C-alpha cells in the first residue's frame, strides 16, 4: 500500500518524470549520435565568444529574431564545466528541456492532478515528435517552451502578488515572442485562460501590459542591432488549396519525427505506430470534452485552451513552398495541455493505466528507432572527420580557411575552439567579421587554403585538391581557382556597393 501511495505523491512523480526523460535521451548522448549541425555549431561559437570576449548573445547571429541569450548562456555554463565540446552543447539543451517540462508539470498538476500531469508530460517527452529537437540548440525553440511553461505556472500561482504575477507574465510573454513568434499566439491564449477567472484583474493587467511593452520594445531594439541577413518568408495564403491537400500527410510526417531540418527520412514501423497511438489519444479527447461540457464551470477557458491547441496547426494552411515540419513544434504541447484537461475525470483507472503503459512503450520505441536512421549513420562519420580536419589545420598553423560547404565553416570554427576563422563562398554571412577577416588575410598574402569535403565537387579542379586528412585542400588557391569554385572574394563593402 505504501508503494502504491507513492505514485500519487507529486514530489515522487516529479522525480520519476525527470529521471525517465533523462534516461530516454541517453542514446542521443553517444558520441556517434551527438552531432552538431551548422546552426548548433554557430550557437556553440556564440558561447565561446561570450566566455572569451564578453559578447552578449542576445539574438541569433544574422537575424532580428530568435532570442538566444538563455540557450547560449546554458551552453556557456557547460563549457565552463566540460570544455568546448558537443557534449557540453547537448547537456545544456537537456538541462533546459528538463527545466521546461518541470514548469509544465507544476502548472498541469494544479490544473488537473499530479498523476495526469506526469502521464501527459511523459508521453509527450517520450514521443518521437520532440525526441531529437529536445536536445537541439537552435536558438528559440527551447527558450520559448521554457518561458511559456513557467509563465503558465507562475500566472496560476495563488500566493503571488497580482501586480508581480502580471509583471512576470508580461516579461515571459515578451521573451516567448522574441524567441519564437510561432509560439506566441497559443501562449497568449493560454495566459488569458489562466488569468481571466482570477480576482484583481486591474492589477494583473497593469503589471502584464507595462512589463510586456517594456521588455518587448527593449528586446526589439537589441534585435534591430543585428543585421537582417536571414529573414525568409514562410507564408503564402494563395497556396491554401494545395496546403489543404498536403495537410494530413505533413502532420503525419511531423508526428513521426522522421525529419531533421526539413529532410524527410523513410517511414519506420515504430515511428508510424507512435503517430497512430498519439492520433487516437487526441481523437478520443473530443468525446470526453463533449461529455464533460455541461458540468464545466470554466467553459471560456476550455475554448481558449482548444484554440491554443489548434492555432499552431494553422501553419499547415498558410505555409509556402519552403515549409518545414519544425514549424509545427509548438503544437504537441498545447494539444497535450488541452487533452490532459479532458482526461482529468477519467474512470476505469486500470484500463487507463494499461493504455498509458502501452503508449509510453510505443512512443519510446519510436524515438529510439530514430537513432538508427541514415542521418546519424552519415553525420557520425562527418563529425569525426571535421574534428580531425579542425585539429590538423591548427597543427599546421592555419588560421583563415575558405570552405565550400554551407555548414562546414561553422563546424570547423567550433571544433577548433574558436581558433580557426572560416568563411563560405559568399562575402556576406551571419557574422560579418569572419568573411571579412578571411578575405583581408587572402589579399594580404597570408596562407588561406580552400577546404573541400570532396574534390570531385568541382570538376576540373580535382587535380589541384590534395588529400588532407579525411578531406581535401588547395593550400594556396589562386583567384581563378576560387572563381571556378564560385567564391566571391570581394569584401562586404565592395559587394554591397556593386564593385
């Protein structure tokens, strides 16, 4: 009886939740799967410059959106503990993920019950839909999740002073907006659903509005200091008919989790099963909502929670040809919040627990199956090779490197601990100092090699590329060779002026 009683104690369930989620992520921490893509390496490089140069990484380089200060600061903390390594980056994101689901648990525990909160959050955490992205340093996604989670919990906290509660809510809502705009509408709807039933609405509103406006415009001023290098259009309403046609397929691909950055991988049996089971949990929540509707005293709040769950799916209707599954990442959490509230009064506990156990197993099997997709098999080799290249370039005394692969220049810089300065083929980049420094060094006659992953990529130049560790190098490329590889060796000012 004592052991059975433990599973109703919030503290014990909270501990089990964090423990199980941490264990589920262990496969992603193995060296052959701990892969930093170009943007993750860029965030790691931002952390290096924060530690060594005192730079404050407010926003993702080259963007006027994507509030990165929190994620980069977490990375910097683990860099201090473990040194510059991809393990430090991944552990920083795991910590931020655990902090995020902690806020969600505390909020949902008060809104439903500790067992319901435990079950709902564990299912989302084990599901493939966020398995890979929960450890991904991408500048905004985890920040938005963490800020919204704690905003919901603190907004619901009964003992907080109303003005202080409103102030904190406004601050965190502004952070959510600047971290990930797609997260903002649903977060705002849930916040309204939480605050509407509370007393002293004037104090709450004043605190929230004043702090939101102040932090919003303060962060916007900081964002405006960044160059607007990357700001792609992601919507095209004129494609709505075609988008409706693809909507269900795209939703299925998203919930299977078989994508990274937009590349879609072959469907696996367990990831597909995870999508089917999750779909039925969502579908069955609707009859539960209808059956409980008459007895509910929070009808307006329930409508707002449902709208918050549906809003992220609107991306499926307005997206353009550059749609990526990651644009739907806010959806699982807001869907989970609404579904969990419908499960609150479920009877037949034995059947419910059995369904939860089966679902958790299927979700975890689907997530662990993701570690076997071709992405990891290919990238694990590239990771080792790029680390070897960075080490060899440093040992041979190089500082400035030209790279013809979009991600490689960020990865070489990070894996060198920030000692290499690399540039891609264009004179303009997210952090302008790097391409400028490389071109100035080349024009000054310094040794600036051209690095390539594959010498066959540029036909006619393969005889000039010499094997260099796992990759290839032209140690002293001429201008005509660089021109043949599509390098634009003008400085940014020359490029901008059209010289």
